[in-house]
C-alpha cells in the first residue's frame, strides 16, 4: 500500500516578511481578478497561509487596499524626489518636474489603482490617504522651491493642487493630452511662484 502523501509544511516567515508577501500576493490577485472577487480568504489561500494569519495582518480587506494605495503614493513621492534631484535647480525645470509628477501620478493611479480607489470610494481612509499624499507633494514642492524664490504664500500650493486635479481629470476623460496638461500645470506653477515671490510681505507690528 502506498504511503499517504505527507502534508506540505507552510514556511514560517518573520512577520514583516510575511506582511510584504501578503501584499505582493494581494497585488497579483487584484491584477488578475479585480477588487470584486478579492477577499482575505482568497488571499490566504493564494499565499499558502491560514485565514487567521491573513486576518491577523489586516483584520479586513479594506486594510489591504489602504496599504496598497499608501505604498503606491510612497512610490510616487520617491519618483518625484529622484526627479527633483536630477534637475539643474533652474526654476523652470523644477516647476516642469513637479507639474509632470502630479499629472503622471494621477494617470498612474488610473492605470494601477482604479479598482482600489473604486473599492475605497467615499471611505474616510481614502480621504485621509489623499490628504496625506497632498501633504507629501506640498512638502516636496516647498523644499525644492523655497531655496530658489524664498518663502512661499500658504495659498500657492493648494491652488496648484486644485489646478492639477482639474487638468488631470480632463486628461483622464480624454479632453486633454497628457503633455498639454503637464505643460499647462507647469505654467500655472511658475506664474503662481513668481507672484508669491514678488508679493509684498506683511510688516510685523
């Protein structure tokens, strides 16, 4: 009589490595099946772990989506930082890089994160993630622009974000070409930066 096939042992990974593996597998599942079919049970099965392991890491499926979106935004911020480091520090080029990064982030989100965003639509988590991403973008812009033009008006960069959102929406809708959106936003940013740098400063009393 043939001996029964021994049960395959699950590999034991350190918690941080297991967490990274689960996120990688989640991304693969979402690419293959979309968010409607995504559950923590399916994630556990694909990753070769028990359901309690998956629930211990994420508690609910939206927690996976939140982490994937945050990871996406961190990658976009890193790409902006690298691009700014390669500029020649001229104001025109800095504005062009920052404008291009904002439009390209929106387009990348549409390609890579559309299902995640749709699944999180209206949730407090997504609202906070977007605010977090905006704060990171604003901080990067301030760091790059302040040495060139001095202190910026507090209203400048929120205005740029408003213009960028409008241009990105028109691009996604097919009304604008992406290169036109980048160029237009760079022009807006350059003009607002110039106005901010030359605005009269309030005198302290």
